[in-house]
C-alpha cells in the first residue's frame, strides 16, 4: 500500500475512534447530594472518592428539604420548604426542571414504578402528584378532613401498588391514596389519633406507622389488610408521666429492624424504644444522651446511630443492636442534623450544620475518614435510596 493511502486510512481510523469515544460513561450508584439549607444550594457528592464534584444553586428555601431519586439514580427530585419541586441531573450537574407547586411543603416521595413524584404540603394542605419525566401536575388530593377544614400533611411514604400513605396533623387521620390511575387517585381514610407528626412504611411495604404528638402512642395501619383500620400501639410510651419540653420533633424515617426488632425515637425522652416487629409490643428502652431526632440503622442492622435535639445536637450515640446498648459516644461536630450511610454501611456521612461541613466516619473504627465543606448542611441523600420502599 502506498504511503499516501496508508495515511488516508490512518486518518479515517483516528476520526472514527474519536467519534466513538464521546463523553465518559459512568454509573450513578455511588452519587448523592447534600442540602445546603441556608443558601439554596445542593452539593453533589461521590461516596467512593468521598468528595464533592459539583454545586448547584437557585433552589430557594431548603430548610427541611428532602430528596428522592429516579429508578436509574440519575435524577434527584428535591422538595423545598417554599413549595418548589426541582429535578436535578446528577450526571450533567444541572437543574432539568423546576416548578412551584405550593406555598409551604414538607417533603415528598416517588411511586413504586418511578413514574409519579408526590409532594406533601402544609399550605394548602394535601398532596400533589407529578409526572416524573416532565413534572406535569397529574392530580391532587386536598387534605380536607371536615367541610372547609384543611390539614397539614406529614409522614408521606410510598407503598407497593403505586400507593402513598400519609397522615393529617390537624385531622388526626391516616390516608392511603392509590395512584394506579395517576389522574384519578382513590383515597381511603383511617382515624389515627391526636396530632400524628410523622410516618413511615416498613421496608417490606406492609405497615404504615404514624407517631402521635398529642397523645402517647403510635398509630399503625396494615396495608395488606386495610379493612381492619388503624390501631394504636405503644400507647404508654410517649411523653409519659414525666413530660419534658420537646425541642425538636423526632423523625421516624431512619428506623431500623434488626433481629426482628424495631428501634424508634421516644418523644421528649432520652430513650430509644425497642419494639418487637411482629407483635408491635415494646420489649426494651435504651438510654441515650438526649432527645433522639434520627434513629438510623446501618444497612446491615447491626448498629443504630442516634443524633439529638438541642442542646445535645453535637452528640451522636451508637447502639449495638446485638448487645442492646450504646457502645460508642462522640461529638463529631456542631449541630449534627442528619446522617446517611454509604450504600453498604462501611461509612456514615454526618452533616455538621454549625461547622459548615460534612464529616465522614468509619462505622467500624469510628475514625474520621474525611470532611467536605458545605454551607449549613442539613439533609444528605444518596442514590441508593432509589431502590428502597417507604422513602
């Protein structure tokens, strides 16, 4: 072959390879985001490199903001306190779409099939369902528990069958809305008790629990047998005879099941409740160093990590679920607001709001593995949530 011909084919080959190279491919399983509540930013993070790789602004009021993920883990749906719903592309590090859907929102969830994103609202009370691709409003369920009376919605969680369970704070009810036809949801109502403040769906999708602030106890609905209605469990745990001021409402979402037992924060008490997850009877109380806010399980269930309300919000206690007691205490930063475990639990990320950083801790040695700067960080949400029920 003559030199000119060889040169021509070499050029064609190089051009073809360059065209095939394209942008670098990567997965999303080790990505996530950190909410920066004060500045309206989110910082995008990589749990493998333990680093931040991008920062996105313009998300409005992110106090008490939360996020859920598309099934492929590429898109995050961020629910702002100002009622905004923002869809973020984690691979391209940009806002895809953003809608103002209410005046005061408190989080949201995504359907079992990943096609419907639902926001829960304080003002106006109720839930709204959006197309996960376009953020088009599909339908809404006003929380009108009596003629002309609307309630704040709390504790929204997804359940199998494209259903969503949630509680009405003023209405004292648990509602379950079926979005099998997303434009015509069907809702069931269950009397729950006085002032349900948060809720969760168990990992198997069977039970919805709503903590009651206005009375001692927890309301429970068996979603496999909803015709039985809601029943009360743990009726005597609450604030009990020694009522204490509640500095921050606890959250139920981080609950754990280990060896058939659930671990729940006790309102206004320096205790974690241990409950038999079959009988729903209390079997133990574990003393901790403050009023628990999040009681979160490591993915394998061996450890439960607890953070606290003010003035103990710089402390973290670690419970060994096999021993049934606190085995490690430390103070990783000022104002620990949230915790998120790496997908397999070898590390935990903690948001230290008043130190403007996220601290990454080894869950075996409890050594600090790294830190990431963030402006008043609060919620931390990894893409591993995309495949879990009840978030």
